């Protein structure tokens, strides 16, 4: 999205206040969040665009550079005083090459002798570094540390190991900003490290907002007669769940307060247990006889779970 206008991405005007930009960012983040749009690549791309736009417009310094230079603001900010490399002008015209090598443009335009006269080169803030990590499902739910190896000075520079604090309840696609952990500045402060967090799937649990969902296989007998069954939870080991008699496949039973804690509201989500009736692949002669007796009984009763389902034919 190099040429996409960040103001258009957030749907705000260039004169929008910081509060207006934050409100637009939160609204669009909720709308296009991967948890609300699973398997929707278009929504995932829009979510990333919104994150990138807010990283620029949500910071007064970078917003000012963007307003001045547009999509080329990163190159401009790295180019030296005034936002362009020495001798360069907007549009790529290089006056130093026009007049030949060795020309001091400071002297040419009345600069007063160049660096020899005591002028200091303008200080520059270091560039931000962007990277991504993938954390286990449990770390994203409960919070914890995650190690990251990086080279802030480029491919040939030193390798640093950082431990990133993962806040509990983080969503896939969120971006963590580590102040001062980016590239070194030139007489100015270092940039920041921008870390996009992706979350690995769990073999049992699936996240739905602040709730978690797990499927529970039950036998036909357990479904009809009811049962007490052990099920795993996120943080409390296994607990005993009561499956009421007559529970149909697809029914969701709720374990209150055993989901994910919302860090903004402090409220705790629930664990939803979705019942799946599983029939045996093979049955003994005795079991088959019992099922045949059950089928005869159902036929004699004259009732069917399909009665009235598709209307009268």
C-alpha cells in the first residue's frame, strides 16, 4: 500500500484531530480484525493497512513528516536536513551533478563555508524496524515472555536477543511498539521496534472474542441419558461438566468465567463446550440388537425429529 493515502485508509480528513484518528482506528480495527473475519484475506489486508496507517498518523512527529512529504516521507526523513539528501531536490533533481563534482552547494547558495565553518549536520531519529513473531496460543491467552533475535544495524550487524512481553488476551495481528529498540539515530534517538504478533492455533481450543470453544464428543447413550464428563480448561486443568439428558449434537454448554480476561474491561470470558454425538464405527451383536429395538420403538411411537421440518409435502 505504498501509494495508498493513510488518511483515506482511516476514512478521516487531513485536518482530523488526534482523537478523531484514534476513534477511526479503533472502529476499523474491530471491523476487520482477523478473529471476526476468519479465512477472509481481504479483511486481513485491510486490518494490516489500518495498523500501518495509524502507526504513522497516530504519532505527531511521523504525521508531520507524512503531511509534508507524502508516501516518500520515510526516505525524506532519512535524507538529512530538510528531508532530502545533500544536493537533491524534490522530484529527484540533483544540483551537484548539474554543476559537476566537487561543487559545495553551501558556498554556491551562500551557506557560509560549509561544515568547516562549524555547522553541525542535522540530527536524525533512527528508523523504525518492523518484524513479526508467532506465539503459542496459551501465551497469547495468559501473557508471558517471547524471545526475539534481531540485527538492528542490518544484516551484517550484531545480533541482539530481546524478551518481548506479551500482554494477556492479545489478538492475532496486533502490533506491539518497543520504544527505542529500532535502528540507531544519527545524533538523534533510536527508532522503535514494531512487532506484529501472530498466534499459533491450539489443538483443542478455538477463540471467539473473549470466549474459547472446545468440541466434546459424546455417545448416543450419553446424549439421551445425560452424563458427567471431564473436559480440559485453559488454566484450571480438567473440570467435570454435566451434560443434561436429551442434549442434541451442536448444543453449546457454558463454563462461566473460564475464558479469556479482557485487559480493557477486566471481565472474564466463558468457555463454550460444543456437544458432538459420535456413533461407533463398529457395534457388537448385542449393541446392534439394542439399536434395532430402539428403532422399532421409535417407529411405533410415530414421531420423528424431522416432523414439520420441511413443511407438508
